[in-house]
C-alpha cells in the first residue's frame, strides 16, 4: 500500500505538471491574439495582459513541477514541500484563468480540467501529509536510482500519452470555423509526447532487471 501511494503521488504530480505546461503553452494564442480566435475568445481581449502573465507563471511552474517530480521520485529531502508550493502556485494561476474565462466568455474549458486535476493532486498530497500516513510513505528517506524507475517511468508514460492525445481531447474546445487549432502545435506535441513515452518505457524496462536482480540476491 505504501509503495502504491508513492507511485500514485508521483504520477499525479507528473500529470499535473504536464497539464500545467500544456495549459500555459496552449493559452499563448489567446493571451497574445485573442481577437483572432473567434467571437468567444475575443471577449478576453481586455484581460490579455493578465493572461500573458499567467502564461509565464504556468510554464515556469510546470518546469519547476517537473523537476520537483524527479526529486520526489528520488526521495530528496524537501521535495514534498516543493511539490506543495508548485501545486499551490499552479492552482492559483489556473483559478484566475478559470474566473476570467467563466465571467467573460461563459466557458472554462479546457482550463477546468487543469484546475480540477491540480486541486485533486493537492488534496491527495495534503492527505499524505497526515502524521500516520506520512510516517509510512517515506518520501524524504531517499531512494537509490533503481528505486525511482517504476514510478518515474509510469509518470513519463502517462504524460506522453496525454500529450499525444491532446489533438483529440483538446479538439472540442479548440474548434474555430471547423478547424482544430490544436494542430497548430501538432509537430511539437507529437515530438514531446513520443519523447516522454520513450523515456518512460526505457525507465520501466530498466527497472525490471534491477528488481529481478534484487530478488535473486535476497533469495540467494
């Protein structure tokens, strides 16, 4: 159960970082050219400076979140606190964007997915910090590189699949005049998604022999 909770936390954190990055990059179109993306998005023109700031904050937070995920998988001391900071900043930025999207254009998609995912991850991390659970999880105890293979690999695979599928799940909120505007970033998304999947697969394949070797040494 303790191992499952560690893996769950790492995967959730990685997914949240991925949504934060995709959200930040995806908002650049509206933040700088809202008037060119239909009547609905044009309503956000008055708050373009705010959205531009949110883009910078979101991308910076996502990079910080990705590095924090790596540190958390390694069991680095203080990484859990870093994760809470990332989740707090990410939730705040997403909430501000949610508010303006809701009040000005009456729709919060797809940022609502990012906000709900961030809040879910934040709640899970706060629950893990409860004394009885925290003592058993051992996030700050440190792990050898081999110990991070499975959770880190799973996290990268999930993020890669989400990135590859973005033209599909992002389409309903990015159709303008019958054109899926997500495809503007199709090549970078496909490249990043494939790289994440490949990295995750390599970590998972590398973790299996190490677990087998460890079991062999214990049995021997």
